[in-house]
């Protein structure tokens, strides 16, 4: 057999792979492509999760929920100090449109004695955020502690 363009002779026996070898190479290539796809998907997912977590933890609702929780004597007695964010990640939503908005967050927290979730609900009207309710629900016995049901206002949105 010779090359159709340059007439270079080829050795037929040296360049042929058996059917099993061809199948094995295709299988390895397919496996490599699948693993690369999974790696890319995992990387993009992790990046998105970090962006979402960053946006939650830098929000007015998150910062003030933690500030109120850390200063609440009943919560300190129940779970101990220091009060810290725990895993899994923050859940909920923050929506802003112009000068209005709403935040509804579930923030996992822990202390030396116990863990649970802070539930924060806040609204933004005319550019001013207010914390409507903040509660803590224990993971162990599902007891709820009302941390704040008063309006905590902030005149200027630090996110703008």
C-alpha cells in the first residue's frame, strides 16, 4: 500500500490494530472525555456555589442577623459562645429591584453546645433595609428562640 499523495510505501502489518485494540482505545478515550466533563461540571458548580455564598454573606440581612444573634443572651446560653456559621451552606433568597427588596435566609450556625439554623426575614423599602424577624431553631430538639421581632433599620444599603 502507498500514500495517494506522495507514493510513500506503508507496511500493512505494522499499522493495523486488532478490533479489540481499537475498541479498547475508543473506550479509554470515551472514559477520559467523561471524566473531563465531570471535572469541568464540578469546577463550574463549585465556582457558582462560592459566588452565591459570597453574595449571601456580604448582604445586609446576613450581617445583621449574625450581629443580633451574637448579642442575644438567650441564644448564647443555649448554644454557647462563640456563635459561628456552620455547614451546609446558607439557603434562601435575596431579591432587590431598585429601592425595594426582600431577604429570606436560613443560616446554619453552631456553638460549643448545640447547632441549628437562624431564620432571617428582612425587607427593603425606599432603599432602607429592616429586619422583620429573626429566629433560631435548634437542630437537636427543634426548639425555637425568637431573637428579634422588632424593626432593625439601616438607612443606607452597604451593597449599593
